[in-house]
C-alpha cells in the first residue's frame, strides 16, 4: 500500500515592482526560498522567468516548472494547480508585480490550498498598495481598495464621485489603480470629479529610482502642472487628515 505523501507548502512569493536589484527590496529569506523552488504558479510565465533570473539562482531555469493562473483561467482548473504541493513538493505562487493575491488572481489558489489542507506561507516583500498607503499620510486605520475603476468615461466619473462622497462622509481612505497607459486619463478624471477640498495622493514607480509620491488637495492639483504618469505604475488614493 502506497502512503499518501505529506503535502508541501504553498509559498506566496512577492515579485519586484520594477527593474531593481532584488536585494534592495526583498529579504534574504524570501530570495533563498524562491531560489530553491522547482514549481511555481504564476500570472505570466515570461515575467516569472525574468524574476527568477534576477535572483541569480544556480538552478537552471529550464528545470523549473511554471504553471499559469491568470484572469482567463477557469475556476475549476485552479485546484489542479496544487498538484505539486499535494504530491509533497513545495510550490511558489508569483504575481507579475508585488504580493500574490493582492489585485491579482492568486487568491483563488490560496483559497484552494486552504481547502486542500496545504500550508500557506506568506513571504515578506513589496506591496504597492501598502507602500502607497504608508506614504500618503492618510487614514491607515480605515481604508478600502477598489482595484480598477470603470473604463468608460461616464461610469468612471460616477465611480469617482462615489469614492469622493465616501471620503467626505466617513474619512475612509479610498485606493484605486489603473493600467499605466490610462493613468493620465484617470488623473484628469479624478481632478475633475472630486471636491476641491479632498486630498489626492499619487504614488508612482514605488521602490524604483524614479519613485514619486505627491499629495495635494484637489484644488492644488487643478492649479499645478500635471505629473507625467504615462506607462508608469501608479497607485491613487483619496483621503483626508
């Protein structure tokens, strides 16, 4: 009779937020664990391979297994991605940038791991959402992350007004993001839609040499020259204090 293997662990491996030496933003333990893994579930295999190569692992990249979990992965296929862990091997979950499960589909695999009795181990690394919240000086006790707002102009303006109303009513910090090539349009819409007294913070290129964190009341954003956000990863925050 063959014994059932003891499940491996699911390591949640934070990725870099841009091109920067890994040791500048990742702890040694995170890098050591990532270098030792033979199996990964990743959002984009190309980005994952670039990350592993940046760690200067002695393990040949061709020997590492990369399975894909992205927005197009059917939910019924997610549990099958745990196969390496269920067979006794440790498994890494890797987002394209930042922490797995935060604004990416990795949470589906983490939930499946819990249901399957696989130990989940979060590793320390950069989260653009939390770094932006830290740097904004807004309400860090109560905040809401909304991910991507609607793309159509009218729906986007309506969503921004709802977030602005929430800030005015409750003081809860409202956080949202956009695809980098639409950042400038979102900034313009935010400045147009929100109260003059609401504060807007834009955190750009976090952890990179070009990092900028700018916070102003909307009234000041309307007067000042706009930051060029085109094709730069950014986090937007509305708040008070």
